[in-house]
DNA sequence: TTAATTTCAGATAAATTACTCTTAATTAAA
DNA sequence: TTTAATTAAGAGTAATTTATCTGAAATTAA
């Protein structure tokens, strides 16, 4: 099976939203993220590290270290996260696996797929992580104050 | 990267639509499908075989053998193909990778995702393969008469 | 009957993705 | 200054997916 995003990307999205819900200024450790979100520790470490390298997260070593969203937080979108992890291909790939996704030579699902894709990415681009995090009701994300 | 369907499923969809466009009664060989659709021969063989076992395709051995859609063709949908290859999970999985996709505990993308997913599957369920095949403009699928 | 062409079946290989382990570097608290 | 907690980095392993290979069985055409 396969679902829109890679596992790695799903983990990244979950983690970024978690960081979006933590009070600004506070660093969150991999340990906490891994435990709360039930993501393999070292695997998550890699993912966060790469997001830090790509400029989406801040990281700090040492005893009070951890990760936080890079400021200004309002500028971070999930679309950026997806781009950073899975790359931009999804935005112009054919859902049936044909070489190119084109208006001129559409596959049988083209219209529906383009509609879905643009609808989703509109949300992903237009709302920042803070806004999206607010809409979540997953228990793990509560009581982070 | 990852995109809605597994590679195997993409191949299956492409092949089934190809069969939907061939004149009824005619059997199409793996060789032709593999060449026209540019899908690895033996891999495709496996996929078609499994679709035949699951009752979506008819197969015939021997010199004039090949595959064709099982009749009545009008009852075959791409949703069935997807179900047969990737399984039903996609229809109730969380796009962000959380354990369950629920209305009560929605993730940040739940509303958008559910809306888009149901829209897509409405098409996949309501239109049969003949109807969908007609909408294609991919060159490979032309001149099959 | 023979040869050619096809699917069927199972084993194997390659590639990709997911995950783990270990050690080093850094920082702050004890 | 020592110790504990943390990220950084890179190598290594496991699991899954994708693809290949080989030979047998079936069927038709010559
Ligand atoms: S051509 Fe297939 S989705 Fe656009
Ligand atoms: S809870 Fe995530 S898509 Fe429904």
C-alpha cells in the first residue's frame, strides 16, 4: 500500500505540528516527540535533523536542548515540510503513474486528481502550522501549555 | 516519495483501462500490454494473474491467449482494481499517518482530506472502466480498434 | 505431430524505504 | 570539574516493494 505521503513525511508533519503547539521559546526533545507521537527515536532524529538543516527547525544540543520551529513561525507551512521531505514531485505527478500529468493528454483520473491535489495544496500553502495545529483534536496534542 | 497508489496498482489501472479500450472478445497478451504501456513484462504478468484470480480478468493460455476484462464489463470499476491490489485501507486511513482517521479526533488535514478522498472514490465507484477509458486522451490508448 | 506462443508458478535478485546502533560533540546542571 | 542529557553523524541492518529469471503447462497453428 501507499498513501499520499511517505512514512518519513507523515512523521515530519506530526512532529512539526507538535512543535507548533508547544509554547514558543521552549525546546522539545526527540525523546518527548518520539514517546508522545510513537515514532521510532533514531529515525525521528534523522528526520528532525534534516528539517533543521533545511532551515525549517532550530536545534540546540546539550542538556536543555531540543528542537523548535524556526522563527518567524507564521511563515512555516506544511507544504514546505512536504517539499523538504518528499520533494516537489507530487505536485505534478500523474496519479495513474503515467510519465507526465498533462491537460492535453489527461489520464482517466486526471480531472478528479488535479482537483484533489490543488484543493489539498491550497490548504497546505495558505494556512501556516499554527493555524493548522489549532484545528487538531488528537489527544496527544492537547495539554502542551 | 509516495503517491496515492502503489506502483503495482498504477500498472494494474493502466492495464485494465487498456483492456477496456480493446474490442470485446479479443484477448490481449502481456507482451502487447508490456510494450505499449512500458511496464516490466514479468512483473505485469504477476499483476494480471492476480487480477484474474480475483475475478476481474479472464485469462487464456496458448497461442491465441491473453487477458481480457471479465464480463459483464460494465460492472468493473477502478475502485475494485485498487481494492484488489492495494487493499481497502486507503479508504479509511489518516493522511497524516495517525492510527485512525476519525471525525471525533481529526488531524489537521482531516476535513480537507475526507472531502477530497470521497470525491475521488465517488468517481472510482460510479463510473465503470469503459466510461473512464473513453475520457482518456493518452496516445497509447488510441487506435485499439 | 511438431513447433510456436502464450499464461502459470515459484524462486531469486535488486532497489528502496524504514529502522537501529554506536560514537562523538555540545551544553547545562550537579 | 564531573556527570548527565541532549543533538550530530555515519554506518549498519531489516523489511518491503519492485523486478527478473527459469521452466512447466496449455493451446493453437502449421
Ligand atoms: S494525467 Fe494522470 S493525473 Fe494528470
Ligand atoms: S484523522 Fe487524519 S485524515 Fe482523518
